[in-house]
C-alpha cells in the first residue's frame, strides 16, 4: 500500500514546493540530490572521486511537455560532458528518454540521444539510457540498439522485477551493449513483473550471474572510470552483493570486468568499504531542480526506506 502511495505521489509534481518547505524533507533532499546546477554537481563529483568512487551523473527531469524542454536538457548534458572532460572527472552521464521527448517526437528524441552519445564518445565518456516504466521498455531498447549500431558509447538498464529481463539481457549483452542491472522502481502489474520481493531478489541474483558471465567474456572496463564494463550491478542489498561476489570468486572473474553501483547518499559506508576491498564502485549522482519524482520513487522502492533514509542522515 505504501509503495503504491509513493509511486502515485511521484506523478504529482505540484507537491514538490510543498515538500520543499518541510524542514526534514528538504534536509533529506539535500542529502540525496547533489545541488541544482552543474557546478554544484561537479563539486560533489570531485569529492566522491577523491574517495575512490566513479560516478554516473543524472540531470533530473522526465516527461517533458514540449520539445524545447528536451533540447534544453540535451544541451545541459553536452555541457556536462564537456565539464567532465575538462576537469578530468571519472564519470559518465545518465538520461531518461521521456526527458528527451520520446513521447512527443520519437525521431527528434533519437536525434538528441545521438548528439549526446557522439559527444560522450568524442570526450572518451559514455551515455547510459535509464529504463522507465514498461510503457517505454520496447522503445528504449530499440533506440539503444539503433544508436549502438553506430556509436558504441551507449548502454541501458534492465530491471530484475520484470519477467522479460532475462530475454532482454541475452539480446543486449550478446551485442556488447553495456547493462546496469537494478531491481526496478515503477509500479507494474503482476502479468509483467514479479509481485513478491523474494522473487525479485532471486531473479536479480540469477540475472547478475548471467550478466557477469557475459562481461567476463567481453573484456575489461576503461581504467579511467568513464566507460564501464559490460556488467554494472546496482544494489545496496548486501545479500545481493554477497551472492555476486561468491559467483565472481567461484569463476575467478577479474575485478575489471564489472562494477557495483549505488545511489548518492545511500550506504556511503558500504560504497567506501567495497572500494577499500578493491572493487570498482560507481555512485549515481542526480542533480537539478526537478528532483521530486526521483525522490519519491526512492521511497517507493521499499517503504522501509522512509526510516532507512532518515537513519542515513546520521550515518556515513
């Protein structure tokens, strides 16, 4: 019930200014959103790089109402990629296709994605296309495949709570398309997604093993930390991490064939511990003024996160 409430609330952006006026809520936002401007995000990025973490930078925004907004978002990403190159930050960028206008002008959206992917390739970086709800899954995969056929510096995300993700993993990984595997944060019907958390967890472990095997065969990541290995395992769940590590050790998979990914502001202690143990860890760092839908989905992923996030205010 709480999950459904948070997901429904994420679709009501008018609530953002109300939430921003609540002192505790605004403090939480500041902890999990790296500012509103590029310079604020880059200051956070350099500090995290100093702690040994690689980054994925996300300029928040989705479901634009006009293509002019999509063009403006793409321009921000072009400037962001230039800043990453200029400052030597170990980072790549992540986008959402609804922010690039896929629901308004699919061809225009693809042109903007190609433009950003070309800039990513030219600067030695990488573009990750985030996965949204299942209304966009087929279109996201098709667009990534199309652009990847010309520009290799693009990858996407698969969600372990979807039944279809195993088939999608084989399709994408066999083509050398880099994949971030996460559990999933959108409300989906039981004919498309596992309704039980235990089943989602079991599928995440199964897909992690498949993805690691593909990545092991594809070779290492870019040592500069701007282009990831084929496999990125996005989870804060130590049980999922332990299961992946057991598979890695059993098959003796080199550590440059994969990375762990976590969110900015969540389990910094675990991120830094994995770095000390010699693992590549990438922190997903969102910034921008349109933080509300992202923030509410983080709460919806698991309602206990309301208390987990509150506890993280006092935990490093």
